[in-house]
C-alpha cells in the first residue's frame, strides 16, 4: 500500500467513499445529501493538502490536512479521515493518522485537533486515544446521529512537538 498526495483526478475514486460515509450520517457533520461538487470543494479544495492510500491503483482511503484556526491558532492543524467500507479493519486509518502527523510536522504544525468526533464512533475514539490523542472537550448532544438521536461530540487533541 502507498500513501500519496491526492490529485484532482483522484476524486472520482474518493467520491464513492465520501458519499457512503456522508449518506450514513453517523460520523461526519456533512449533509447526508451533499452533492459531488460540494464534497469536492470540502475535501479537495478547502484543505491545505489531501492524501490517499491506495493499493494497485485503487484508492482505499483518504485524508485531508488543514489549518484549524487562523492567526494565533495557525500552529494547530485539523484532519479528517475516510476509509472505504470494504477496506475497514485493515489498519488504514492508523496508517493515515500516523502519516498525517508526519506531514503536519513537516508543514510546521505543532498540534493536531479533531473538532467534532461523534462519541458513538467507538472505533475512531478508541484509535485516536491509542495514537496519543486526549479528549479535551465534550459538546453535549451536539451531533444528531440518525439512529441514536442527539449524542455528544468530542474535541480531541495531540501536541506534536
């Protein structure tokens, strides 16, 4: 498997991954009916960089990295990760998170923050803790889960320096 910086052409393979996750509405605060054009703007255009993990030319996962806040907060980055449903459980999220921390350091970031992790996303919460992130905030009932109703959203943080 290889992790490489994404090109605009990669979005054709990213879109099915993005669409399945957004449409489920269980982990990301994207509209469940987000259009392909809106998704491209959010995932490819707005971030500082977008990366993919692929095997034999097939994209299995993707992540973005962007500055979390401007000005005095611009030393903290934010990342989002998505793995194709068929590729879950193979350690791709772990590999992408580790890679993103290396990229963050190379870009001059001192910390990484996840702003809005659904507390019901047990796998992600467990993984981020395992990779050294601390839960530093809890937003009560801030995430509207499609089957579990209003659940907490977590703010998770890791100092990289």
